[in-house]
C-alpha cells in the first residue's frame, strides 16, 4: 500500500509539473502576442482603408480579442470598421462594379475589397446590428445572383473571401452561400492546384512549365500557399458538419499539410519559393506564420495528427518568437506586398507589414490554445 501511495504521489507530481510547464509556456506566448499587438496599435492608426492588407491585420486582431478579451483590441477594430462605413470598395453603381484587379471604389467584386467583411461579421455576431453587415450582404448577394463563377482567380482571394461565405451563412442561414463557395472554389482549384505537389500556384500565370524558378523548378509562392492553407482552416471553423463538400475541403487541408511539412527548412521557416529554397533564400515570416496557424488550428480542432505535426510547429514557432519577433514588438522578415518570390529582394529584420502582423497574431492565438489544451 505504501508503495502504491508513493507511485501515485510521483505521478501526481509529474502531472503538476507538466501542467505548470505548459501553463507557463502559454503565458509566455500570451505575453509575446500582447507585445506584438500593443506595438502595432501604439504605432499605427486604425483610420486606414479597408483593403486586404489592413483587413488581414484586423482578422488577427479580432482573434487576439476573442482570446484575451482586451477591450482595446475590440475598440481598435470598431474604429476601423466605422471609419470605413462598414464597407470595402464604396461604389453604389452596380453596373460599374468590377471583379478583376483594382484598388479603386468600382472594384467592389474584387476579393481584396471583401476580406474586411470577415471582421464586420465578427463584430456583428457580438452585437447584432444589421447595418454592420448590410454592405457585406448587398455585395455578396449581388455577386451570387450573377452567372459568373470566376471571381477567385488568384490564391490570395481564397483567404479573403472563402471565410466570408461561411460566416454569412452562419448569420443568415442562406444555403446559397455554401453552394457558391464550392462553385467559386472549384473554379479556383482547377486553375491553381498542382495534384502532384499538392500545392497551389499563385495564379494561372505561374503554372509550370509556363513559369519556372531560376533553377527550372515549379514555383510555389510561400505566402500564396499560406493564404490557401489558412483559408481552409477558417472555412472549416464555420462550415456545417452536414455540408456535402466538407470532406473535399478536409482532404485538401490535410494533403497540403503533408506537402508543407515536407518543405519546411531545418531552421523552422519556409522560404519564399517552397520547393526551390535557392530561388529566393532566407527566412520569410508571413507564409511561415500562416502555415503555423493552419497546422495549430488543425491540431487543436482534431483535423491534423498532433504526433505527426508537433515537430513542425515547434520549429516554426521557435523561428517566429526568436527570429521574426524583434525586441520592440515589431514582426520582421515579412516579404513586402507582391505576388511571387523575387530573387535578390531584401527581406530582413526591418521588413514588417500589417498583414504579417495579422498572420503572427493568428499563429500566436492558436499556439496559446495548443499549450492550454495540454493542461486538460
């Protein structure tokens, strides 16, 4: 009996030690996340436009709010939404609305002007006032009324708009959002997905062999695949279990995870061209952060095997906290706005951007949840 008591005491001590270590690690990640977000909000005003780059930051900021309940984070995104009148591109002339690339107000149907709707819907779900999602519904329901299916022709667009469709389905119950989600995604997938490599080209211009790296290899842009991998996570978060296409999205998410794990660098980051590290060598944070977020979300929600992918996120988080994160809270090594890996482009500790911070916040929040789940 005494031996049994000693054994139980030892096991309890080990449990407490493990619990304490995981909780301490979670607290440290929370400190990092706050440091990063507080730095951004101290140095950058929320009164900026609602284009994709700012929207990507606010998507991360809202996730930080959901985790911490820090009212300053909520207030920052509310000010941004109000400044933009709860709109993306602001044209009211539907006959002039366009969906090709454009940064002016008539490009209402271009997905980079629709990413903001994710944030507005999150704010609506907390305080359901119809004006918060009135423009989102007007734009997306008009888009769905057309016979076009080629709205998403570039990888970034999947992150910008796929979650808008599932979020609007949650708040409206309209099944057309999920039907059009699959229709638009299927078109994009047919353009950009490489079945052999299980990765996505940025758009049709970059499909091999029409386009190659400097070494003649297939060129899969890191951040482009980060957009897609993170998009699947955010879609699965809200997609009903009964959706007929759910298994397809899960299969893509899991196959991408395997492909991405295989091309991670020993230092924990992913290079800008995933299968040709020498094309544009060195660390890059935005793609790495989106991948880290996707892996962690998948593990935290039962879609990815922890034993298989824990080594991946441990290496990538080590890079994010010890290399990407700068002493003052700035997130470095973010490739500037663009659409491809560029040989010779300088990406260093001083390279930062709003969208990179948003990706870092998403990864941080999921890292906290991952560490906290180990205490349960």
